[in-house]
């Protein structure tokens, strides 16, 4: 992957197209947005696989980012991310969800990459 400087940030070309990244959201995705997106989507994909393996197929997963806490005194570093999962499926068992989240956190490479520096809070509801 290569990133090239543009007038307002950087860009890269992937097999899905051009990705524009900028500190100004008028010109592309902000870096922290990509970080949060990576954590959310990695968690969602891992969770989907775990639910399938536990014979609780999910019809739909929506992930809402409820909070991103940044520290303005330390380069606006991301310190906390709250992900709220809305799960839809006829066979979802509420009593097994603590285990699902434990396995999701353990097996999501993005969460494991930041676990000692960013607090990741995960909540859910079955709809």
C-alpha cells in the first residue's frame, strides 16, 4: 500500500477505488474515522463468524459508534471508543452474548492491536 500526498492530505488506490485521507473532513476521511471504522467493522465481522459457529445466525448487524473520547492535551489521541451493536436474528440467545463478546474481543485483530492504549466499550441490543 502506498500513500501519496495531495493538496489536502494523502490518497491511496485500492482494488475498490481511491481512498482519500485528510485532517479536514471536507477532503477525505479523517485518520481517527478510519481507526474507529477498523475497530467497528473488524469486531462486527468476527462477531458474525462467532455467532454462526455458535449456531445463532444473525440476520443483520448494525454498529453505532456511541462515543469517541479524544484527549486534546495529548495530540487529540483516541482514548475510548464505545461501539453499540444492534443484532437481529431469531435464534440469538441473550444468555450467551457475554461469551460472544469475549470471543469477539479476543479474536478481532484491530481490537487486539489497541487493547492496551484505547478503551473499547461494547454494548448490544437484540432487535
